[in-house]
C-alpha cells in the first residue's frame, strides 16, 4: 500500500547470483593397455596402505619429486634408447596381513634396455619387477 503513495522511497534489490569458480589441477592424458608379462627396473619404496583413502596425501607425488631431484630416474632412463625413455609408476597389490604396499618408479626391461651392471643397480636400491 505504501508503494502507491507519492514520494514513498522504494528499495530495489538485484537478483541474487551465486558464482562458483573451481581452479587448479591439470588434465592428464592417459590410457590403460593390457599387455603381456613385462619386467621393469625401478626405484621402490613402501607406503602405508592408509594413504590410498586420503584424498590430500602427497606421499607418492613427493616420492616422484625426490627421485627427480636426486637424479635417480635419470640413471634408469639412460638405460633406454632415445624415444623409449618412458617412466612407469608401478604399484604392488595390497595384502590383508600387511600394512604397506610397494610403489616403484621404473623403466621397461626389454631387448632395447642396456643395464651395465645389474648387481650394482640392486645394491643402490633398485629392484627388478
């Protein structure tokens, strides 16, 4: 009723707008392929089974960073010819009676892989998977 009277001050409210913007993250192009039996030489570390359910856990990405920083991946990548220096993240299956699983960063072992001294690599903490 008051709005119809001359000289009455009115308030105008703009429509409520809710804006949600998500930023961050990078897309990763990947594919899953089924292959036959393969062998790898890898730097391997045990991780707690609990980290698999922790969304914010960075233990495995930190392991990748550490291996790059200490040039551990370069040593095994150099065993492969140019154009075939792909790195693989390798995960062992979890077992009911164990609290950890093994995760490794490695390269494929095939006819193109040149390992000078396998025993020395094993002593440095690399494993054949």
